[in-house]
C-alpha cells in the first residue's frame, strides 16, 4: 500500500484527506489484514479473480418467505424464462414455490460479482431480490439501545391510531389519482385503486 501526505493510506479506492492532489500513478487498491497492515492488490490480480457470468441462477435452498429479514432486501429484478425450452421448468418451480409458500435462495453473477438472490413467485413470473450480506447490515442495537421506555396512555395511543388512519386514507386517494394522471399521459385507461 502506498502512504500519502499526513500518513493517510488509500484503501479499496476510498477517498482520503490530503494536502496535495494524489496522482493516478500513486493510487492503489488493497486489503487491510489488521490495523495498519495492508496487502496491495494489483489490477491484474483483480482481473484474474473476476467471476464470469454463465447466465444461470443456481438455487441453493428453499425457505419460508417470512424467514427473510426485510433489512437484507436490496434490488428487485423481474425474472422470466429464457427461450421456449426453459418455460416448463420455470413454471414448475414457480408454481411449486407458490403452493408451498417458499422462496428460493440462489446465487447469481452480476457485474463480475456473485450475489445472493431471493426468488419468489410474482404473477406469471418470478421476482428476484438481491440480498445484502450480513456484514452490510448494521445491528439495530447500535441505535435502539439508548431509547428509553415510555409509558403511553390509552387515549394518546387511540388518538395516534386515528391520525394514522386519516393520513393513510388520504394517501390512498392521492396515490390513486396520481396513478390515473400518470397513466393518462401514456394513453392508459383509468385505474381502480383499492386500498387495504
């Protein structure tokens, strides 16, 4: 790893404070082994370990849909079969998951990086949602442990519930009219929006 002005080190392309501009030939990538000890990684080494996509989704397991913590959900994608040959297998897996209330946990390569993806039935297709790795999600305890327990009266809680209902009803009406306006711009017929 290269050390720059004031002892700062450039690690994993992070921006660092510096008195002078850092020239491109002074930049580097690396991995911190332990505090203050780095291994430099050359561009050629990174290219050698890049994963090539084989355009498949490898299913590892099936879990109940309620077992996936929403904090891990990242980017959603629509998944469709590739060509006529895959339609039957696609439909069988989709319908089996729908009947059993299960979600498939699978691996997929996107942009030369392997991701974990949750596949769940959605209409005639599947919705694939990339999942964050555990190290990417912070524990709520870091934030919530200092919140004091407060005694709330029944009247205060009833008033708050009433306000929530009023605002939710107003937002449902607003969302429905917004969807209609947007649809009319593209020549779509008016929608019927049913709130929960």
